[in-house]
C-alpha cells in the first residue's frame, strides 16, 4: 500500500512525525510532500531535524502569497505528484491552505482522502482555516476525529460515513517526545523567575493594528508581574513592523519560533499560557497547565467546558489572569490515550 502525505505548515510537521512512524509499523509505504507553505528553517526544517523525520520526497517550495495564489500553487504541484505516484490514499492534516489544496487535488483525481483532525468547527465562519476545514471534511473518505465533539459536528452536517474516533495525534507525540523536552532553553533565554508563555499569530488578532496594539498593551501589563516569553511568529513580526509596534516588545522576552522540544520544555515550567494557537492550547492541557485563549471561539471546546482554558479577546486578557491562576481539574483522556496514530495507520491499512 502506498500513502502520500501532504504537509507544509509548522503544526503539520509535528503531526506527521508521529503518523509516519505508525505507517512504517504497519508496513505502509509513505511518500512525503512538503508544500513549502512555511519555509523559514525555524518554521519548517527544524521540525524535520528535531522530530527525526525522514526528509520529504518532494518539496513544492510554494512560499507565501495570497490565499488564492498559495492554494493554487499547492493544487497544481500536488496534482502532478499524485499523477506520478498513483497512491492508494492521500493524507492531509488540520486546516491550512496546504490541507485544502492537497485534498482537492486528490479528490479530483479520485484518490481517497484521509483527513487527520476532522470535524473541528468554530467561529468566525469566515476565518480561512474554518473554510478549509469544512471543505476538506466534505471531500474526505476517511475522517479521523480527535474528539467526540468533532464527530457530533460532522453528524450535524450529515457526514457519517468514514468517520472514525481516533484521538489526537498531538497527544501521541507529546507522550513520545516527553523525555527529550529541552529544559536548557530557559537558561539560554536567561529566564530565572516565574514566567508565562505567550504566542499570537491568527489573522484576526495580528492583522488589525488596533487589536494587535490592545493585546500588546495587556501583555506589557502582565509583564509587570511575570516574565512573558513570546516566541514570535513571522506573520506577527511582519505586522509589528508594518504598524510600528516594536516598542511593545521591549518588556517581553522575545525568541525566534522555537523547536518542538524547546517550546514543550518552556511549557512544562511556565505559570500559564496566553495563546491563539490551536496546538498550544491543547499542549498546555497535556502539560497540565491552563491557557487564556485569545480567540472568539475554539475548536477545542472540551477544554473550556471542563474549565481548564478560558476564552478572551483583545480587551479582557488581564481580567482573565486571576481566573487562570486558580487550580483546575485536568480531566484525563480528553484527546485519547496516546494511540491515535496507530488507530489511523491500522484503519488505513485495512481500507
Ligand atoms: C498558517 C495556517 C494556520 C496555522 C499556522 C501555523 C493557513 C490559512 N493558516 O498560518 O492555520 O495555525 O500556519 O503557524 O494556512 N511567513 C514567513 N516565513 C514562513 C512562513 C510564513 O515569513 O516560514 C510569513 C509570511 O509573511 C506569510 C505570513 O507569515 O505571508 C503568514 O503565513 P501563512 O502561511 O499565510 O499563514 P500563517 O499565519 O503561518
């Protein structure tokens, strides 16, 4: 059996690392395609190195651009490769433009699509990732859901066939890599006291100058009580420069985008998290930390319902700090038992 997996943006390298190992265990041949949506070493290549992944068989090098340009370039590139490789299945991950374009290329060539992280839904419906998710689920043959809620979401859209509750592959890799988390990073970035970990990159938070400034004013306020470690996503850096907001970085501990093991090392020792990252808000739960999630809605509603994470907006992040400092009960196994990749690989093997 031959499977073609399409990755390209930072979180997809992490998810693919664990699924690739499970495919190998099942004796499945995998052709790995890197679209190049993310191209800075610290957004892409460092994950291949850090997670000991095999090198991609194809690199499309599409780079950045408008949604249409990027999606079109991945679509054309993946179509060529699928025609050449003739795989039995195409795997796509999550909700990025690479996910949408890869799934579309496969479905049009009548190659079945396996969507890992299917059934996640959230508002605003206009956010690019939501558009990508809805379309990819509609054209996928196997829909590997991370949670029960994601299955319910699909039912509401009348998608029932091929739906499998697998658990979340990010939990698998968190468990697998735990021994290799990098706790030296704290020394390298010279953190001694209590700190929080903050990340921001969503278009609706960082592309609007007024909103971005309000968020920074609050992070600066919090920096009076804690060190605020802020690994800077390239999109956010671009917007800070464009809107001349650099002065707000002075009170924060700025780092480049970090490797998986360094970010997880920082996560394990922090007081709490402020983020708009879909991945980090779950990883914080894996590490039994609480997160203020700067989003109007989240695909990981279980963490809100269990009073582990709190949603916030650009006006009330500081108001949420007291709430997030109270201890939470970390209900176990919300995202499966750490065997999602095995469930996925064996379901594909038997497909
Ligand atoms: C993308 C995904 C998002 C995911 C995120 C993880 C879409 C629509 N969104 O958002 O779901 O959570 O990746 O990081 O696919 N840039 C660089 N170097 C890079 C990559 C990007 O400088 O290696 C800059 C470019 O200016 C680019 C901007 O960041 O225009 C945004 O990149 P893009 O891939 O469009 O979206 P992300 O915000 O990274």
